[in-house]
C-alpha cells in the first residue's frame, strides 16, 4: 500500500514537473531533485522485495545494485555503444532516472543525443512506468510465492 501511494505521488510530481517546470517557483533544479529522490526511494522499495522473498540480508543489496545502480552507471558513462546504453535505460528499473533529463531532443538539431550526454531514451513518465512494472512483479513474487518454512 505504501509503494502504491509513493508511486502515485511520484507520478503526480513528474507530470507536474513536465507540465509547469518553467513556472515552478522553486526552479527546475529543485523539482528535479525532488523527483530524483522519489525515484531513489522507489528503487529502495523495489530492492526490499527480494529480501522479503528469500529472507536474506544481502539479497536486497545485490538486487538493488544489479538492477538499478549498475545499469545506470554503465549507461550514463561512455563505456558501451550508444544504442546498447539506450536499451539498458529502456529495459531496466534504471529507466526511472529519466526524471533527471533536462534537455529535449529535437529532430532538426544535429547533436549527440546519448545517455552519456544526459539524454534518456524514454520520457519521465515512461521511465517511472518501467520501474512501476518491476515493482509490481517484485511485489507479486514476494507476496504470492513465499518460500515454505
């Protein structure tokens, strides 16, 4: 229930940010920090479910790192080809960090639109939807498929 409320608050804040970021009295940078903090909190909730499923202390740490932090770090550094980085940020929960994007990709502008330059392949709402889908699957696995004692 708390995860659903947090996801609703994040989606509401992300939609407000995308609609009126220019009119925000706190400025776009502050609004971006708010949504980034919310995404980080949701990633923490996401990492909690494997620990609840397997009842191990180290499992949430490993799952959180493997599914959110490591893909984000790999995709935002120029280590892999740009297309691989884009697919990493489309398919992993790290897609939710698209709320940090401040630039807009225009077709008529010739520039290097890559994750290593701060351009994410998904809009903020779609990145949050990817994280939400992972949250639902992890919640379902933790609640429905509990191991026998």
